[in-house]
C-alpha cells in the first residue's frame, strides 16, 4: 500500500488537507503532517528550512517508512524537496503545488510585507481569526514574525540550488495554478527543466491559496502520479 505524506504551506496546517485526503481510495495510506508550532504540533524549534526539512525526515524515520510519496503545497513542497536532497533514499515520488522556488533579498522583503499583523488585523480580520483558531500552541502574531524570519533566511540563502535539484534521483512533479500571483510560471518551468526526472502540471483558473484549488482536478493529477 503506497504511503502519501501531505505537507502544508506557510501559516497553514494539516487540517487543510482533510477533504482532499477523504477523496483518495482506501488503497492509499494518507498522512498529513503539521510543521512545528503549526496546527496541533507543540514542538518549538527555530523556523528555518533546514529544521523543517529535518522534521520531515524525522517523521518518516519514526514511522519506519520506506520510499514514501509526498505532496507538498507551497512551503511544504519546498521543504519536501530539500529533505529529499538530504535523504533521497527515504522518498519515492514528490509532487508540489504553488511552491515558490525563486528567492533573493528583494523577493523576501516583498513577501514579508504581506505578513504585517496590524494590516491583517485591520483589513482582513477574518484571516486573523482563522490563524488564531488554526494554531494551538503559538500566538498568531508570533507565527507571522517567525514566518517572516524564515522568508528572510530564504532570501539570503536559497537552499534549493540547481545542483541539488539536478541531483534528485526520484520522480518530481511540480504544479502551479495559472492565476497564482505569488509564484511565477517562469520559476516553476526553470525548476521543471532542472529536474532529471521531472514533470509539470498546470491547474486552470487557480489562484495561490489552497482553499481556492479545485480538489477534484488536483486529485486526478496526484492519483495518476502516485499510481493509486
């Protein structure tokens, strides 16, 4: 039975995958992970891609899985690929969606501006309350601050280098919504071309937030890629 591990994006949690996982056949064993201090995970570690990738590796090893499949949304896709560069023998196939691969100080600064707690509280209070309800072990404003630090670190040190991507020995399918305003088609295509065993899919009429994704379309791509 194939094991599929679902990894959420920045500010997200495993609960976002509940309805998608319910649509998978019983022949697939699906698990969704919360990154530290996200959702119900009380583990308190530094928010860096290094630590998040190691958290994935530890989770797979603790469960004694061999050759696990992974679907990573946004940050989850980045962390999954970085984990695979460190421990490729643990992973079979990796699919991503809406993962931002291009990072530099200017891009990081722009993305950090979207994490202003005062602006969010004033302009989109419903999102502030959603963050407050989603994360049980950290104040939502501190979550924003720590995530901003993570983006800043990526801006000065993009760990998914072309050399590391080219060396990945497993099949990787990168995906993007055609109306994603955060992730460009160019950066997604560049990574696809760098992968030795890469493939690409595009979701039509799809913006960046996972809640905007047509789950039935995504499910078709994932089931075909994971052969389940």
